[in-house]
């Protein structure tokens, strides 16, 4: 078998995609761009001095000339000189100061006084169907600039957003390549899909992983109802608006090349028993139980340490990125063209993520009134993900438990197997599993739109936006014949699935901007939009491939047809929306928003939902009475309320669906049956969230220190939940029902301080969110269960009224019985038949009798832990000195519990698996330990039931990113036509401070929103180091 | 100019605005219950779907067999730690084994209820309609039977409950359960055909319904009923196979003696119990190992032993490259494996088309024999029919002791023994406590059966929790 072939296949697919992209790039109406070259001009030498706001010289400021590569930097006395054409425009910039543009003309001597940058106030934010200046915003909006996340070695913007904005929690669901995690804005807003709406360049519904992070100009996060109500239907979980970079009009061609490469390695592995100790403890189980020792544990052949399976599984990963961006523009047209390739190979063999991306954005002025703009994004993604979530077959789970006395491969080349003995568990050799994984998911995606804007009257514009988002997804999974592993597969099979998805967006809206009498500023936007979603796919699977070579893994080769399936779905949204913002004298601000949405997901009659919102703002610092308070440079208070919707559930739930395909056989003949697959809910309708928000913006020291505080209460009502289902209903799917209420409330703060002293620039920023989540009402006061753990189906998490979503639920333990006297006198088990039957022995766990009935049973369980952090925070420090720049980004979560289910099973001797190394410290006599129960083959006392014994604090503080860069002096680079060349080293997950004993405290969700931070031996995040460069010319 | 704006605005907005039809969608490729139930094809498809859950891994594919591991026939083996508590009567209501098959049984009931509600209104061939309704009554009765012997009373969900959307019901009493099972099986016996053609082997027929009804009557100590209904089976077209082993071979497993079996077809819908009961090095998962005490129960030279277990010295053709392979003692911790559930493909590997027997005519012979003996009649004819097939000497004036022996060897490993012992203990015929106290070696040490607690398993704790207090636990748990 040729092992390189799957890669070749993937490469071929990539190549095809490349050709496609190239073709498109050529065929697309590329804007002809030429730098405006006018009549002959005269060169002059100019001199100048640059001063700061106090009149002191400002060294290190950059002076460039528009439309040329000429430029210089002011010296220690703030002086500069430069030879330029007499029609040149100078651009003077310095970090922390407002950039100035100066016409040269006849002047040759300049004194330029810089003023501190107030961009953070005049900064323009994208707020949906328009932009607003930050100082006018009355809702809660966070903004992350593209520069903050540029060139981080991550597959997508979601990961890069982690910890960057208050109230925006990016929950990492393990570290598998391409796994972007879950974004939770202002807490988990619902038990169903709580993902925010993603809008990429005006097209709702895209995926953040599809965007090359280096193409991103900014990401705005609309957090409160007032800000996001304009997207009413889908805004209940917040809105993330991604705006990509564009060219400027009258700008010469500029190339930017980004490249980085690096390696990643495991941060930590779990210490497990070595073979001799394992045999010792396994024998002790039998001896303690008075049973004959299974002879396999006396067999010296399996008592020599051979393999550390985790080290075999977790190798070195690599990350690579290269992208090239070209921007430019003339008087009428501008464009941005970019192509890139990103590849991440994970620490585990055969876990990869590759993205080939292409982007073309352009803007055109047809005349003074008529503008057309366009965005096009094409990506091709190839992903291979190992199974790291199952506590019965997951590869990392298996590596922790596979017998350490077996070699990876036997001397004859075959893989070692636990078929040897039932004492070795039902685990396949994890290296065998991973090396034979052939599971590729490829998708080719398109996201694009064309916008037109016509100015009818001054300030009154009619606009239209037509968008298309589509994807072709192709999945392929080949399972080889496995005879010599315990989980055998007697017949090989190939499954292929193919799905086409596309969404069509049409938006028509008008906007009106006008200032009346210099006091009344009015902004209105309103319109109508529709979006349709079509999906159509099929899959096929065949069995019995005579030849398993990679070049034979095609459906044609399979001898036996197994299945062919196909289906189609259609959904649509239709909406009216409007927003009015009014500003009186830059002091009093009002915004009112309304949206009405119809969704095909609900039954006729229940389709339309209405979502109003308003907010008020008062810029106190603009009042006359405030002018004397010198140290506060800006003060704004805001407040708002609004209602938002959520319809992010499967469609057609109002119908009782009958599906065919129920297989059975009669007398060896295949038959197919049809049965109801879902109970209908005729009344299903919107879930809504009412949110109240209070905000405070405050600036000190001429806005060098800026602070923002927001307090919010978000009540989710009519929550769409598939309620707890008693088994007597059967296995049919239960529809979502509008039951349940949820409250999230919290405080968010963001602080930025920046200062420039000579060549030194530094800024420190931080953000923190304190959010509480509570389910305030559930169906019948009952709970909602969640994913069970492992072979024994242990319950870990339940969602109860009055508690946070996904609370840990179980018994409470109180150490270990040291003696029989302790057992006989323990009030917890005074009436417990197991005590009298002699089933509880010294070395067993003492569980607490919570209901005081003298015995331990299921009624002694309660909520034992909260998986939601009380505080999520990020800290960012940036330091620039001359040509060096250093940035440190720390991330922290505090005040939450992790349920270490992997350890619960890892120290449980009743499983036929290897155990955690700490198990050697088991109880083996009075006073030996109060932590780890005795060895036994029996579960008489269920020592390893779900209890607070395995609950750990999850708090962590990690240096998420560290970037050290050096920009070559311009005088060097300009000689070779390079405007800017920067080299850098980036470290990811450089260090972590945590008391958590597992591999990684960032475990994420394992069952929708219903289970969080439970350790299933997930794919851990790696520590990675990359080197890279950015070159502009 | 102003008019133009107005037109532009209006046309843009109105264009889509008044068009709500964009929100209309349909379930492509699926039917709704209002479109289904049109004709005989739909009725048959719905009937086929009732059988589908039976073969699921969490039901007869594996989990259902766990309810027999407390018996003195077998050691649980395998690597499911929770099984140890079941085997030793130390389980509590949270033990996951108690839970696995619960929902699948109710799924069969739910699909049967759907047939019983909708099929009567379909205009179709009457005999086909009768068959379909009969299958629904049989499967519903069969499910409540399994629920009843395992848990005692459980919620009885019938047509009216489905129409009223009422699923969270309290436990029915034992009497209500039995009355419902008897009613369903009686109606099924009326509606179902005597037998099926080759394309429909494995569907329930009159013999399936009457055989199970006879068993119910025996459990109710309605001996006259058991004899009467059982005799109808024995008089029907359901003769014992000539060879006991025919019941456990893929080629002959659907012979007339097999009154009901969960069907399995390789590559289509497979019965995992085949893998569970097979030794590890032979590609299995090594559960349910017979103990020496069972082997010793077989009379010297009883050919049924060879079909029932793999024992050291047996040569087994595993097919493919392995071919004829000796069974050795080290393949099992007790030295044996059950053989009734495995056969091998010529090209190697387990033959996954091996069915899972539920009810055989031999069982009905022994039911009738037991009913006769316990009601003071002579059961020799029935017990000897079973014995003579396997070359055993006929008995005269057979006693319950003979009957108990015969059931144990004839039906070993067929998920009967634990329930048989409970039935006999309740009637004062055996002392189950003493039987389970017997030391059957280090793998099967004495276990404490508490009377009456362990006559029933515990209702799964998860169901009790989900019922919000409606469902109550069995006494003693």
C-alpha cells in the first residue's frame, strides 16, 4: 500500500481548486488600475520638524509621500528632510497620534504639530446596514481590528477572537486542526443553538473559518439588543460582522506578502502506569476480592514496559501560511485581490486542516451619485479529524488506556492487539487506528455579493445588496478490514457523501443622513430583505473491496451495495427592518430599531416575529458644566432595551414526519420499513430574548486611558427545547417546544491605556466579563439530561431550573473509609443493606447521605459544580521601540469547575484498562490514603460513580500569544523597492498556570450547550512556535 | 424626480414584500403522517418498521441477554464492569444495563400503536390487513411481556394514550399488564396466518402468538389455558426440527420449529449478539460463558451439548485462512463458550446472518408438559417429544425435577433460565436463594438473592427521574 496517496489525492483536489481560482481570477472583470501619472513635475527638497502636542520634538515619526515609495523618519530632534515632487502629498504618522496629510506646493519648510489620536472615539464602527461613529453608538458594540489578529498561527478568526473583547467568550472545543470552537456572546443564550450570526461583508450565514484572517480589516461584535435588533431574526445570540480589507481610490499598487511556518507539540500527557505496576495492581484487585488471579497478570510476557502510547500518538505538528495581497485604485475604481494557503497538521497523525483562499473586493464610482461594490470569496477546505470525543473508541482515550506492556508493532510487523485477553479491554491499538484513518472532508465554498448605491438627494440613498453563499461538500470515509483488533471490522467499506448548499440574499434599503441646523443629526435606514437556503445531497456506501490500495478506494470497486441516500431541504427568511438614530448637539443620542421577520421553519400562522429595540445616550462630557473637569476627557452613558429572535432549530417540526429506511430482514430477504421519526409540534414559533443594557464610556488623560463598562440582563423566553423525554415515548425525535426561560446577566469592562515616549510606544489593554447564567424555567420543573460517559453510561451534567445550564450533577464524597469501625459507625449508611451485607469495605469511598435516610441511593445526588467561568478575561500588552515590536496576549478563565471524567475512569480498577499512574497510591491499609480507593474487580460501592471527588477547579491563565517582531529600517529596504519588511517569531500557548490535573483545562462543549468542561480526553491544544515575515512593496 | 424615488422604493419593497410564498417549504423525500397510511404498501412498510428495533445492539443485539446473567448457567464474562453488579444482585437502579433496552421496547410499542391506529382505515386486502394488525398486536404483547417479566408493572401505552399524547403514566399493575398481554396475543392469534411463505419467514404467525400466550398462562398458573393454547401450537404446522442443531444454523434457522426469532442479515441489519458470545481471538467480545455446572447438567452423550457449547477438543471451521481450528480452554475463563449464536463464513469471519431465537416449539412442548405436571396430569408425551428428538430415553411419570432438567439443557443460553427459576421459586418448587447461594467456582461465587426484591429488576433510575415522580421504584430498591 502506498501511504502517500491520500495526501496526493488531497493535493490533486487542491490543485483543481487552484486552477479554478486562477481561472476565476483571470476571467473576473478585474479593474484596470493604473496609478495616476500626470504631467511632468519638479522635484523639491523639503525640510521639517515634527512636534508633539506640547511642542516637544517627536522623533521616529514616519513621513511618506502618497503615490510613491519615498519616505523617511524624523530624527531625535524631530527633524526630517526629503526630496519630493512639488505636487506631492505628505503623510505624517506616528503611533498614538492622528495621521496628518499635507500638500507640499511651494512650501519647503514645515513645522508639523501632531495631536493625540482620538480615533478610538471618531473610529467608525460597522453596525449592520451602515456605520456609526463610535462616539454616537448607544448600543454595546465591541470591535477588534484586523491588525490584532494578523498572522497568528490559527486556522480561523474565531480562535483569534478568544479573549479579545469583553462579553465574547470563544470556547475552545479541543485543539484539533480546524476546530474553531464556539463563540458565546454574553453567555449561553439558549439550550439550543447559541452560535451568533456571522456576517461576512454583508452576507449573513458564513463561516469564520472560511476567511483568511489576514484579509480582515475589522470584526465588530454587536452584543446588546439595541445594536443587533436590526438583524432581529437571528440576533438573539449576538452578531459578528466581519469586514475585509479593500483598496483605496487613488492609491498606487501595493503588494503585501505574509508567510509563516512553525511547529507544534503536546504541552502535557497523562502519567499512566507502566506495565509492572499495572500487573501488580491488577493482581491486587483479585487478591482483595478473594478471587483467583487471572493468569494473564502472572504472565511475564506482559510485565515489561514497552510503550508510552500517548507519546507514540502525539507527535510534532506543523503550521504554514502564505498569502499575497494586492491593493490599488484609480479615481473611479479600487480593488483588493488576495490569495492564500494555510495548512495545519496536528500533533496526531492524520489530523489536518488545509485552506486555499481567494478574495477579490472592488469598488467603483459610476458617477457622483452611483456606486457599485463587490466582494468575492472562494475557499477550498480539506479537513481530516480524528475521533477524540468517545470514551469507548477515542484515540487519545485509547492511548491513555492501551496496555503499556504491548509494543506498537509486533516483531512480525503486525500491530499489537488487546485480543490477547479480556483483561486488556475492548480497545483497538490507537496507532493502528490513527494510521489507517482515511476520512476526508473537502468543501469548496463561495461567498460573494454585489452592492449598488444611488444617491437620490443629498443624504438620501437607495441601496441594494445581492449575495450568494454556496458550498459543495464532499466527504469520504474508508474503513479497512480489521481482523486482528478487538473491535473488528470483517468487511471493508467506503462511504461517500456529496452535498450542495446555497443561499441567496436580496436586500433593498434606503438610508438618509442629514444634519439640520448644525444641531439635529438624523440617520435613518430601512428596507426589506429575503434570504433562501437550499441544500441538496446524496450519499452512497459500498462494502467488500477486494483490493484496499488507495487507488482502489472508489465506489466502483466495492462488490456489495450497502446504501444510497439522498434528500433536499429548503428554508427561507423574509424581513422588514428600520433604524432611526437621532443626535442632538452631539450630546443626546437616541436609536430606535424595528425588525419583523418571517421564517419558514414554523407553521403558517406562527411564522412572523416582531423585534423592537431602542437606546438612549448622553455624552455628559459635551455639557458646558463638565468642561472644567480636566482629568476626564470623555464621558458617555447609555441605556437600552430590545427584543431579539432565535429560529436556529431544524425546520418542519410542525409536521409528523415519516421516514423510510428502517431495515430488517425476513427469511434472509432485505426489507425496508417506514416509521414516524418525529412527534410534531403544531405550535412551534420563535424563541425571543429581551435584553436591557447600561453602558458607560469614560476617557481619562486626554483619552490615553479609555474605559468602557456595560451591564446587561438578558432574559430568553419561549426557549426552544426538546424537553426531557420519558422512555415510554420510544425513540422518535422529540420536537423543540417553546418552553423554558433563561437569564444571563453580567458586567463587561474594557480598558485601554497607551503612551508614547520618544521612540517608545506602549499600550496595555484588558477586558473582563463577569457573566452569570441561570435557567429560570424548564418544562414541568424537570431537568434536561446530557451525553453520558463511557461504557457505564454515567451521567455527568444536567440542566435544572434554578441552576446554570449544564451543571455537574452527582454524589458528594467524603474521603475513604479507613477501617471497619468507621463503616459500622457511619451515620451516612446506618440503614444501608449494602453495609449489613458486607459489601462496603475499608478502602471504599464514603458518600454523603444528603437526604438523611441512612443509605446512599440516587436521591443523594445534587448539583455539584458549575462549568461556566465566573470571569473570562484577556490582557494584551504591546510595546514598540524603534523597529522592534513585542506583543503579549494573556487569556484567563476563573471560577469554574471541570469534571475530570477521564480521571474518574482512569483510577477505576473495575475497567479492563490501564490506569493513571497515581493509582499506585491506592488505599492499601488503614491510613494509607484518603484519596484513591482500593483495588477491586467489583462495583459494590460504586466508588467511581459521578461525584465531587472528580470535580476540579478549572481556573487557568495562559500566555496565549507572544509575538516579537523587527521591522527592517526603511532606508535599507527602500533600496530594493520594499516599503516595509517585518520579521517575527510567534509563540502560542507559551505557558499556562492552572491547577487542573488533566491535559488541558480548555475542554469546551461535548453535547451542544448541555455539557461543558467535561474531560473525555479531548484533542488538547498544542504549544506552537512559528517564524514569519510580512513584506510590502 | 420625487415620483421616481417613490416608484423605486415601492417597487423594490413591494416586489418581495407581498410575496409570502417564499416561506413555503415541504419535507422533500419524507412523508407526513397525513400523507402516509394511504395503501397496503404503506401498511406493510409500517409493519416492517415494528420489527426493526428488535435487532438493535441495545436490545436483542446484546443488552436483553444481560437479564439472564444472574442465572446459574453462565458467567457474565466480557468487559462491561456494570454487569458484575447484575450478576451478583448488587446492582442499584442507576445501573445502565437496566436502562438500555427500555426505550427500544417502547419504540416497538409506539410503532405497533401507530399501525393499530391507522391501518384499520386503509382500504386494502383484508387478509393482508389482518396480518399487519396481528403483527402489531403480537409485537406489542411481546414487548409488554418482556417489560413485565423484567420490571413487573410499567406504563401501559395504548392507542388512546398516543392520541391523547399521554406518555408519562404511572406503572400499570401486574394484573393490568398480564391482561393487556393476553388480550394482544389473543387478538394476534386470531388475525395472524398459520405460517408465511419464504419471503416472509420471521414474521409473527399464529404459532408465535399462541406459544407466547401459553407461556403467559403458565406464568399466571393458568394451567388449563397453557395446555389448551399450547396444544394448538403443538397441533399446528410447527413440528420440531429433526435435528436440534437446525435451529442454530444459518441455512435452517427459519425452520417451522422456530416460532419467533429476531432476524439478522449480514451487511443489512446484523445481530451483534453473535460477536458478543464469541471468543476474543476468534473476533468476538467474549461474553456469556457457560459454567461447568451447566455442562454437568447434560446427560452423558446428549448431542445437545455439542450444539449448545464450544468445549475443549471441539474442532471448529472458522473459514478463510484459519480453517479448522481447535477450541482450547484458554479461549474462555470458564473453559466454554455458547455455540448457539455463532457460525462462520466460508471465506472467514463470523456469519452475521445468524438469528436470535426467541421462541421454539420445543419450549412450548415443555410449557405444556409443565402445565400438565403442575396440574396433576401426565406430561410425559410432551417432555418425551423433546427428549426423543435428541435421542434421550423416554421418561415415565415425569416430575417437575425432570422438567426443570429438560428445560435447562434444551433452552440453555436462550435467555430463559433466570425467569424459569423465579417462576418456580414463586410457586415453591425450587429455592432460588439456595440455588444462587451455591458456589459454582471462583467466577461464579455464591450470590444473595433477596426474596421478593429480586423477583424484579429495578426500574431504570433515569426513567424515574424523567417521570418527575409519576413512575415509582419497585420495592426494595
